[in-house]
C-alpha cells in the first residue's frame, strides 16, 4: 500500500480520490504533517508533498516533481487597518509592523513558528508572513489573511518527493494524476479498467445523443421506404 505524507497547507484529497478510482494498486494512506520530509528520511512513508526550496533534499537520491507555486500571504489582526481594508498588502505597507515570522530564503517554512506567531497576531499585535494556504488554514476568527506583494519574496513551491530506490508503477501513477494525466493515457500503468464516473451533465448529454441517433435512424428509414414505393410505381 502506497503511503503519503503532505505538508500542512496542502490538500491532496482530489488526487487521492482519483488514484483510488483510476488505478488497481489498492488503497493509498495519507496524512498531514508539519515536516513530512522527516518521515521520508526515516522511511516511514513512501512519498511526501513538501515545500521547496529545502536544502535537506538530496536530488542524487530522491526524485523531485514540482507541482505548483504558492501565493505569498500575510496574516493581520481582523480589527487592524489592513484587516478592515481587506486588500493586498506590500512590504512597504507593513514596514513599521512587528513581524513575528517570515520565511528565510533557502530554508524550510517553519510551521511551528507560524502557529506561535499567529497566536500573537490574534491578540492584535503584529503580523506573520508565510505561504497563504498555510495562513488560511491556521488563522482563527480574529485574523485575516491577505495577499502579500513583494518583489523580494522567497517564493515557495509544492513538490512530490520520493526515494529513487522506491520508484515503482504506483508512485508513477500518482505522479501522473498530480500532473493532470488523463485516465485514458497509455502512461497510466496501473489502470483499474473501471470507467470514470460521469457527471449528471455528461449523462444528460449522452441521453440527448442517443435520442438524436434514434430519431435520425427513423427519419432515414422512412425516406428509404418512400423511395422504394416510388420505384415500384414506375414499373
């Protein structure tokens, strides 16, 4: 059974559902962790969704597939000027604010430090910088997360990482699903043979097509029948 740990702030549920529906590899176990790379290093999971950059990843030993880039964000008190305006904030806007945490370029995002900083922000003091999906997940009712615009911001990306010596069809199929590969792709190694479930709209369209085919067949048959009668009349 394939096991996956995903970093706080990511949501792999849709990928997990597609993996279970489209492949015959069996169930996929998955859970969230503030630092899933530790679990991968300890061989407690087969693959992890983690944030880049992270200097701990050895690409000579691990495969790394980047999936998407995260929007930077800033967490502010709900009753602050920024919270009430609810618009994007720049580094110039918060230059005079106490910043309880901001990511350091080249180093992993410290989820624990973000949690601690957000508790202070909730007390109406200062701000916290970090990937916006993390701030959205961890912020309480007294905090507002906003888009943060700064040219010097160290962008974070989310990637799937696994050991090269653990590479196998089950992981390759998961990679394909995360990258948007279709069920009919010839590269889908563990195809289950089950057709993907159709939406209500797709079912309705199928019914309309079948009805149109039946009506077209009836019209064609009637025209052929009239043509045959005309020929017999000329004999």
